[in-house]
C-alpha cells in the first residue's frame, strides 16, 4: 500500500512534545506507516530516524527552557503550525500531526482566535463548518457547542447546528476508513427532558436536527439521555461509531474516563486532515522522559489513515521523503 506523507510537528518545546515525537520516531511501526516531514528544533531530538527535517526558521532555534511558557515559545509554535498546514495545503504532505500545545503560550505569541482549530480555519481561508472531534480507539465524539459557558449552551443550539455536527463527524469517520459509520446523538437535559418536563430542547431542536440528517442519508439515532448514550455506544453488538454531544464536558468526561492517555483530537471539517493527542503539555514531567506516548502514537496512526484517504481522494501521488 502506498505510504502517505505526514507533516509532524514536535509541539510546545517547553513541554513533553519533543519527547513524545522522539519515542514515536523510534518505533518501527511508525517508520513503516508513513514518510515523515519533521518540523521542530534539531537540537531537541537526539535522532530522527526515517524522517526528513523540514527547512524552516525554527530548525536551528536555541532550546527553550522546560515548563516555562511565554511569547517566544508561543510565536515559535504558531510559525510551526503555519509550516505544517502549508505543507499539506500545497500538496507536499497528506496530513498534519502535532504534539501537544500550550494555549496560554499561543495567545502570548499572537494567536487571537478562540483555539488552534479556528486559527487553522482562518489560515486556510476556510469558511465551512468545522469543530473539534475526539477519538478514543474506535469511538468518536463531536459537539454542537464547545468552549462556551454552560449557561449559554441552550441559546446556542439549533437544529441546523445539530445536523452540521452529525454530518461533520460522519464525514470524518468515513475519511478515517469507516465506510458506514453509525451515530448516536445525546439530548441536553436530565432524562432527555422527560417529554418536556425538564426542558424541551430535545423535542424542538435536537430531534429536528436528527431528522435533517436522516433526510441526508446519514445513519443516526437519538436523542438519547446523555447519561446512557455512551453505554449504548460501546456495546459490542449494536453500538455506535460516534456520539454527537451538545456541549464540551458532556462528551469529554466520558471519553477521558475511558482512556485519558489514549485519546486523540481531530480538527474536523477542515479541508486537510489534522490530528493531535487529546492531552496537554504536562509541564510537571517535561524533560524527565516519563511521558506516555500512547496518545501520540494514536494521533499519528489516525493521521496516516486520514492522510491516505486524503491522498486517494485528491488523487495525489505519494510525496518522496
């Protein structure tokens, strides 16, 4: 099978990112899965087997102090993100995977957007629907609202947004190799609103959004009470590939309980595949060689699968390393 080419960024230089990428590069499975264009500092990685260093402004930058964030490492990360996205956008790679970032440093470094996903969309001049997807092995989640105050969630919901979240995760699952993904949708209120006794968003907003998905040919069920939706999803015989939630913690608590050190974030909806571990930069153990690389391995593996699909769908040739 033709190998995809992955643009791989070492992430926040003050955190565990370089260590995670070094462990990834040392893994023989990684070396067989893809050709790698490595974005980072040469001095931060003792070796880079089977990877080609990307020539960019930060390649020979001096090492940053560990566990310290400021405008300097923030600007470094923003510049590296631009390099990685550009490599995929311009056809030199098929997917972008990066190690964890520090959001406070990114803001100090000049990122004005809500998060890196919105920064990616603006950088790519992408005006379509996009959102953060979370992946734990074979289970995916999307959410209709994300980084907003809980008191604002109900007012931000609409049937159109519910439909768009369903369509986005369905498309992303197909891009990862799942031909016919099955989806479940969470309600918003306790006990699914109990027929309107505890809120009627399930009746007036969520169910109509699900009906829109049905008319678009997307296999989806719900809304289900949020406290049982994930129990349904992980059933072996009649479970689901993805769960659409209404707000951030509705899905994140369940996913992180099931596997905090294994989860992957996919920047869904963008015109290029982008993946990263779902955990943070772990400043408390940075530089101690203690970081668990499993989520980094999973993010890279998913980038390879989505990159291969991207390559085939765009009819791109494999790019020499």
